[in-house]
C-alpha cells in the first residue's frame, strides 16, 4: 500500500546544478576575398563550381568553413582575448539554415588554462540553441555539460559573434 501511494505522488526530483559556469564570446570574421588581414575563418570546401570567398546560395548548403576566432569575456571584438575558438562548421541542410559544429576553446589566461571541446547540431535561426560539451583538458579535464549559444551580433555574411553560456555538469 505504501509503495502504491508513494509512487502516485512524485517527489521533487533533484534538479541538476552545474559544478562550473562560464560565459564567453567568440568573434568570427569570414574571409571574403578582400579582408585577409582581419579574417579569422575561411571556406575550405564548397559545392562544385562555387566560389570559396562567397557562401553558397540556398542556405549555404555544402560549405565547410574552418575558424581560429578570438574568445573574449565580453561582447567587444577589441577586448583582450582569453583564448581561441578553433574548429569547423558545416552547412548541412538544403532547406533551412543549419550547421554542424565541431570546435574547441583553447583558453590561455590567468583565470583559465586548458581546452573545452564542443560538438553538435546548430539550428542557426533559433535564438538560443544547445550543443554538447564533450570534454576538456587542463582546468576543464574530463568536464562535460551543455553550451547554450546565441548569435549575439552579425554583419551580413562576413562577421558574427556568438555568446556561449557553458554549464558543466561533470567536473573532475
């Protein structure tokens, strides 16, 4: 009788609480054929016949870009970088703007040393979206969690800034 009643009234389940939390920004300036001095990313593969300095039409499907972007603690591109975001994004859908992301934050500041690794699907048109934190090194050794990203700013198809709100749920 006790078991039947206790299962009918669920207790408050423990909410997961992050063991560590960071908010960082990364700034992506895609090479467009005219901005080599400032560019931090470049298209390295495109559909047949496409130009590697202009994103492909029809939702950029087939473009692959690599990046080495500065990471800052605030949304100012000219703030002192605390590390680099390094990796790639692949535009992978023909009928809407989505990308597959695989990248690392390489942090080298007085506050943080090490890397954080991310991977996942990015439905770009949704204001906030989650990707997986799958590991790390240094201060982030074996950390796992969720990164909530949102496009904080963009200028055409040349510049965008992502706010990355990282919540670690496994910290060693």
